[in-house]
C-alpha cells in the first residue's frame, strides 16, 4: 500500500516526537512510558496521537514498534519502519538513538524544499554510513510517496546494480548531464535514462568516480545544499583511562618502593601488621 503524502503539520509533529524520544530515551526510560507521556504533548488535531495509540498496543504485545509502523503504511513510510526495525535488532550496531536522529532529520527536511533527488541521496547515505541492508533499504526507499513510478523503477534497478557497478557511474547515467553529452555527440537517447537527476548532480557524480561514495554525498551537500545525515556522538570508551592510569601508577610506585627497601634490607614488615585493638571481637 502506497503511503500518501502527509500534511505539513504531521511532519512537524513527527519531528517533535522523534526529538523528544531521542532526548528522553537517554535517561533509559522504557519506550512504552515515553510514548505514553509524549502522546499528550502532541497536537491533537493531527493523526500522530492515534498512531501512537496503535504503537503502544503493539509495544505491550510484542515489545517492538516496527511491526505496528509497517501496518500503519498509510501514515509511516516503509523507510521509517525499516529504520526502527533495524534498530530493534539485537545483533545490530544501529541503535535506536541513531534511528531517532535520522527520522527527526528526515521529517525536518520534508518541511523544507524537499525534492526527490535530495531525499534519495539522504536515505541512501543513511544506508551507506550505517552499513544497513541495501536490498531491504532500497526496496523501502522505492515505496516512498515522493517518488514517481519512474523513480521507483529506477531505484529498484539501482538496488540490483549496487556492488556490481560504481555508485557514481549509476548516478551519472541517470542525469541530464549524461543526456546532454549524448546529444552533443549526436548519439541516440533510445534505451537510455530515465534522466532523473539534474545537470549539476551529474557533473558532481562524474567528478567523484573511483572515489569513496561518502565523498560524493559530501560534495552534493556542499554545492547543492542537500540534507546532511546526522552522525551519532560517540562517547569515548576510555573516558576513565586517566584516573585508572593514575591509580595504577600509585600502585606501581608503592611496589617499587617496597622492592627498593627490601633490596637495601631496610624493609620493616611489622608496619603491615594489624594491631590487636583493630581486630573484631569474636567472643
């Protein structure tokens, strides 16, 4: 079932929902309690509170949100449900915090001058940067209501060629830059296309051939103002390294001092004895 394009107010409330979930989930509160609290903060004239009621029912039943989001295909896009599903996988590295960051940024982009090329690059970069499943991810992207039938068909073809043909080449061959070069060379356009991307996108793709795809995304964001995929702030696992190192140094200094005293035969071990007064009375 194709998801219809929602009213602007729905995306405003969605962005607000994902923002609150992201901020308050850091306090390690259960998702069910968070949704119950946030539901009353949302605009009641939108459909989001009703969607949250259904999410809560599924959470109480299975402990997951993605099955309910998939069933609410008239409200949530398949890509939104895909991201939550990936975050709910126990073995995956894609966390719910990262998923909420991405969903919030995507909803905010839809509030602005959202275009099909811009949304495609944003969603595809999410797959690349977070190492998500290309086949399932691109299938979900192709079902977004912003994409026409030509777009959906091309995305599915793109899905089949990822890994076999360089990404920049695939994008260049679907751009107006490529069609103009064919015309300038007096070559037929029959069997080519569709030319979904503009001339600038094509030139940037051509200039990033044989390079890391993330460089291509960065160039599109710098030159064309395409949305930036949020990157999670990684907390350092060694934030306690200095205090631990200081404690180890103190222990090493004590041991070295004892070894030096023992070598000089000046070690007095009686200072390590417990006094009788400090022993517990067992009588």
